[in-house]
C-alpha cells in the first residue's frame, strides 16, 4: 500500500483532534452541573411546581450567562476557554430533542410603504399592496418588487406622484422619477427597516433568558428565524417576539358617549337584514357588568385598572334578554356595556367573544357605522383589551374601547418619551406592574393629559391593544406611571419592561411558521434516538463478525473509528443534532459497511478464482476503489443538494450524511487497508468468511436479463395502481407542505382516534367560522397509541383574529370532552404531565404551524431538490461511463424507485397503524433513496464495464451483463441487508416522529436493490443494441491495480 506512512500520520492527527474535541466536553458539563445546583438552590423555597420549573430555567440561564465570558478551563501552553467558547465546541441538541420553540417571522413591509406614501388612500395603490401580500405566499421575490409588479398591472400612473411627498425619500424620489427608481428607493428603506428589526429582535431575545438562542436573517425573503431551546411557555415567547412595542397613551370615550349611536347602528343593520330572513342561532353572549367601585388609589394618582378587576366573578348579571333573533346583527356578537347612571360610566364600550372580534370590527368599519357615529367617527379608533377572560359560560371574552383620537393618527404621548421601564409589584393589589419614567417633554404632556381627565379613564395602548385603562384621580406632574395590565407573574411584567427598554420595532414581524416541542416529548425522542443508534450498531456488528469472520473484526474496528470521527467532526463544527440527524447517523452506520462489503466480496471472489490470499487482498482493494468512489460521490451529490434546499432539521440530516460518507470512506478504505497490511507484513492470514457463509450467493448463475420483461410487467402494474391512487386517493400531506397547524396530544391511556376526532370536530364547529375546513381535520393515533396528532387547515387563512389561541383552546376543549378529565387549560398548554399524574389526564406535547408562504417554499424546494438530484446524477453517470445508455438506465431506476415509494404511501394511506405523512422528512427519505439506489446501480455498472473489457470479443452483451450482475449480487444483497437492519431498528425504536421517514427508507432500500438489477441494467441492455459500449471512459480509472501486492510500501 503506497503512502502508508502518510495515512498513519493523518489518522493520528485526526484521532488527536477528535479526542481533543471530546476532552472539552468534561469542563462544559462541569459548568452546567454548577448551574443546575445554583438553580435548584434558588427555587428550593418555592411551592408551585409550574413556577419552579420556569424559574429553574431562568436561574440556570442567568448563571450560565454570568460565566459565559469568564475563563472556566485552561490547557497550559495551549488555550484558555470561557463557557461560551466551550459550548461552541459541543454537539448541541436540536429543539426536537431538548424541547423548545422555533419560529420563522416575515417582516411586514406593507405599513412601511403606506407611511412612505403619506398614507395614500389611492385604491389602486392599496389594492396592489394587498395583491403583493397574496403573491408573497407563493413567490420567491421580495415584497417591494411584487408590489411594483402588481401596481403596474392596475395603474399606468407613475409611483412618483405617491412617494415624492415622503420626507424619508427626499433626494431620491422626485416628481419625475421612474417607477424603477421609486421602487429602488423604497427597497433601500425596506432593507434598512428589516435589518433594524432584526437587530432589535436580537437584543430583545438576548434578554429573554434562554441558553444559546439562535437568531438569523434571510435578506432575500425578509425572514427572521428564531430558535429558543428549552422554552416552557410558548404563549409568552410568541407574545414577546411579535410585539412591535408601539406604546401610546390615549384619552378614552366613555360608554355613555357612544351607546345611543351604537343602538342606532344596530337598528339600522336589523332593518337591512330584514327580520323575516332566516337568522343565525349564535348563542347570546353573557355580558359582564363592569364594577368600578371600591378600587384603591395608588401613589401615582391613578386608580386601579378597572378593566380586569373582579371580571372573573361577575356571574351572569349582564346577560342580554331574549334570544339572538331579538338582539340585532351587532348586539348578537357585541354585548353593550350600557350606562344608566354615573356609576355605570366606563371606558369599556362593550364585550365580544374572541372568535367574533373580526365580525365586530367589520361592522364598526362599515359605511353604516360611520353614518351612525356621525361627526364622532373622526375622533374614534376602536381597540380591544390585551387580555381575554373566561366568563361563567366558558366563553373567551374581550373588552372593546374607543380611543378619543381628536382626529389625529398618532398619540401626543408615545413610548419614545419613556426613558426607563422595570417590573414592580402591582401598587393596586395582586400581581405585578411595569413602572415607567418619562423624559421632561413626556412628563409635561402626561401632566396635561391627566389634568384634563381627572375622574375619567385613560388608556395605555401597546401594539393597538389596551394593556391598562386606569381612572385618573389627580394630575401626575412627575412623568411617572405604571402599566398594571393584569400581570399574574413577574416574567410577564419583566418581558414588557424589556420590550419597552429595547424600543419600538420599525416594522411588525409576523409568525409564518412555528414548531413547539415539549420537554417530555424531547426527552422521549432522545431516548428513542439513542436506543435506535445503539441497536443498529450492535446488529451490524454481530452480522459482520458472523458473516466475515476475522475481516468482520477489522470492519467493526473501522466502524468504531468511523463513529468516533463522525461525532468529533460534528462537535468541531458545532453542529446542532436533531432527530433526523440521529437518523442520518444510524443510516450512515448501515452505509458505512457498504465499502467494507464491496472490498470483502471482491477478496472472496479473487480467492475463489485461485488467487493467493495476499494477492487476493491487494486485488480486492484495488478493484473496489472505482465502485466505492462512484457510489459515494453520487450519495454526496444528493446530500449536497439536500443541504442546499433543505430547511431546519433536514439540513442537519444532510450535514450528518455528508460527514458520515467522508468518514466512512476514510475509515473503511484507508484505515481498513492499513490494518490488512499490518497482518500481511506479519504473514498472518485474515479470513473473509465463516464456514457457513463461504459460498452464499457465490455466482448463482441466474439469467437476470431474460427475466427483465417479467420485472417490467410487475413494476408496471404496481406503478399504474399507485399513480391511479395518487390521483384518486391522494396523499396524507403534512402541515409543512400544505400549510396549517398540527398538535400532538399525550393521553394517560390509549386513544380511540375516531372518537377523539368527533370531539375535536364538535369543538371546531362551535367557533362558527370556516366550517368547510373542519372536515379537513385529521386525527390519528401514533404507533405509541397513547398519543394522537391533530392536523388541520382550520382557520388557516384567518388573519383578523388570534387564530392560534382560538384553535389551541378548541383542541383543549375536544381533548377535555374526550377524556372527561377536568385538567385546566394552562396545565394542558404547559406541555408537561400534571404533577402526580391523573387517570385520563392529557397534555399538549408538541405543536407546529406552517403558513402558506413557507409551505409553498418547501414544495418548491422539494421539487428543485428532486429534479436537480436526477439531473446531476444523470450527468455524473454520463461523464463516468461515457455512454448515455448508462445514464438512461440509472435515471429509469431512480424514477421507478421514487414512484414506487410514492405509490406505497398513497395506496396504504389510512391503512397503516403509523403515519404515512408526506412532509420534509419524507422528502429527505426520497432523496436518500435516490442516493442509495444509484449507489447500488453504479456498482453493477462498474462491474459491467470491467467484465465487458475482458469478454467483449468472447460473449454477447447480454451474457456480459448477466456475468456482471451475478458477480455483484452477493454484494448487493449483503449491503442491502446491513442497511435494512439499522433502518428496521430505526423504524421500530426511533419513535413515532420518525416512523414514516424510516418506513420510506425501508421501502426505498428494498426497491432500490430490486431496480439496480431488474430496471437499470435491463434498460442499458434494451437501449444498447449492437453498439460498442465498451470504449474507454471519459474519466480514467481512479486507482490502478497495484503492481506488487506481495510487498506493500511503507
């Protein structure tokens, strides 16, 4: 073996580097252990279990933050490390393994463009903005470009007439500017806005209190990706992320100011609806009566927040009389807070159920409402309270306010005047508040506003929601006030204080994709992943030892080193390991022995041909290099494409696959050969078979080519049935491909999916909206029958209400009705089992949301990835084998394999006891199948070329092909078997989240083995005819045969 000394040197260096990476694990864990002890000591006095867990994370992260830049580990004469540097050298758990939250946010530029236009009301302009928003869901182009395209379709008038008035665009846009120049200027401002939003969000997230948050910006799509490991309160995180921090202080209209106008509006709408028409039977809303008496006065001169005091105890005093047909169109969905005496005066105009907010807003924005409100319409902006509450009927109620704008768009006092914000105990009683201090100008305005409104309420509005509406008892001269927005926990008040301290975001971020994994599911996933990894490794180890005897021992040693190198490489790159990543390692274990099997089978073949064992080893290695290289290059092509087009965990899977392929080739070919040579130098023979396995599949002499038409027929029948099923039965699409939401609910007992679905549909139908999509809701059991997954497109396109909260609550109601257990909504949403456990208990273990924009991107990426994989493989085979017939055969086999797997997933949809969802993981499986199939095919092609050069003048092409296939059938079957073993373990023990992925791989490996023999090779035969296919290839053999195998060079 040439260059053995060099290989030993690089192997030694690699081992030292990897060992160094593992060494850094120990001080890292020591610091984290100290953090755990500190957190446990800090919460030891607490009694509430939920508070303890959340505060535990806060204390732990605070400790780690405190040592992040302090030296905690030193290697003399080499380097000193702080905790942050140590952590960057470790393999990080992905969110699906440790629990946490991942969101993708789109920066909304619509409002920015409206402001730049001077808030133009031009109908073509506004319509173009809306159409661009719709187009953005399926386009890869930025929003400003889409807006320009839509505007040019609607109007031939120049954009300059709208934007030349903008102060921010002065000097760049004039009355004579072209549309392209205007769009360029807008795009520049938009890019600055997105960048500023991203930077402010990063600062905000740094204060959130999670370890190692990840925040990244995709400038091409204006999307910000945020990963928050270990988050236990997704609702809090969601609220924290999307708040733009637009803080305003407004005067309020009182209920008595508007009640006559609203009654008049209701009567007008009643007449328009015509009483004899069929009426909706929406239940009457229980309307709480607001009690503003007996509130304590705090030291700031502002009375306690009357919007929240006592609302949970009001009972049904405010129920509207009569049924819904008497209430009128507005009052069917809005309960008026009627004022009969001065004691009833309030800033709350009325109450609505959360799901009816959009309908109320639609009425209040109508022409009829403007006419009924008369001159008051110019000074009114209706806004809702920030916190819905539950009344005695279980309805989620939210209060409505009317800001007294006095014709202004912006408040005279905003958050820009706040110089300090911090959480404090609520001065008026329970919970916490956020204290604010204003600058000199802010204090002057606040003094005037409170002086003008003594005896009335003023509103503290954040992001168009009323957080607090206190009564003013006396003027406040010093610019100090507080937001007492019903913060039950200090974390809520702290979050708002942090948001206000960082400052207002220049544009509003919208969550278009979200995934939440509870800590319990994360721990279970880690356990399943580790067991599948260990089980797969042990099965391959036992098989290789039993089948290949002493050579199997060498393969196992190479496999150990391979895994060592893989984990060391992942650690050095700071790779985030996800469940698909573990699947990639498991798959790599199966594929790692592929190179060993190719070499060992070739050595066995040479021994059977009469070669002396040293010569057989030398020829076995040298004749295997070409096939090994070709097979692994095609796998790398697929993995590279998957890395470029994959998102999130799938990119992690591709990373592991790439590293695994490189490490496998190095350990099996170079290190394996070095071990063989060491035996040869000592004249010790290495057995490559056990007595029972010596002649298994040894040149079986089957006429494979003559059976190709039978294979064509079988494949044709299955694929025809599958394609028909694809068009009739379709697929079970995951939310990441069709958009929507999914929720995984963990029960204490086995789930009856049909009964549970019935309860979920009942709960969803009660919302009264989007009923057509209720039937599209899918509820299914996992292989772990105590779990159920709800996938739904219900309310997917609803933008005007908080659809996330509405749907999650309906999932809770359905689960509660099904289980009969009285678990609270907060305990359900917390994502962990109730302490002590309950018979019939249930909780939310995971959830995800994918907007249509992301779903479209994933579909496009999947299509491009599959197409490019096929194109690149076709070109590589053409380059490597110098004949289009080989490329045609390989392409035919790949298309066959992909259609076969798709056919199985369509034909057996709803039949299998596990998910057959088509999602990102399935796409990764399909591309892996493509790589595996071409791996098998290339080995056969390589042998056809080799045999053909020796036999082209002695036998027909069909005989040459049969000889080549018979020579390689043992290798094909053995490598398929070893890979099937590890994938089977992955399927059985990898957990419900990976079962569909593993099943696709199982089918793909089986059909890939079949197609390399019965599809790819026959197609080469049928397309070759009498042409000479054995000319020299474009690319020469990578490795020549060794001249002197008896005496390998040092």
